[in-house]
C-alpha cells in the first residue's frame, strides 16, 4: 500500500475514532469510552510514524542543530 493511501486510511480511522468517542461520552457509555481509549492508544502508536513523518524529521533536524550548538558552546568553555 502506498504511503498516500496509508495516510488517507489513518485519517479516516482517526475521524471515526473521534466521532465514536464523542458518541460514547454523550451517551454515558463507560465501557465504550474505555474500549475507545485503548484503541486510540494502540492506533496512535501505529499511525504516528506515518502521519507525523515530516514533523518528526523537522524535530530531529532541530535537535541535531541544538546539539551541535551545545557542543560548540562546551568547547569554548
């Protein structure tokens, strides 16, 4: 499956999860809320690397720059 199709699929699953969570909360369905919380945790671990790929790359690049800056600052002392 292509990366674009995976992103679309994960976005649809995320949207359904949000709607089901609102529905479970509005109907005071405690068991449904607990099940959806566990589903959301599992889903976020699987989907995060795909949905947040560009964001994670930017954060890693910023972290590397900051580490280089700290190394230079330590060398000057």
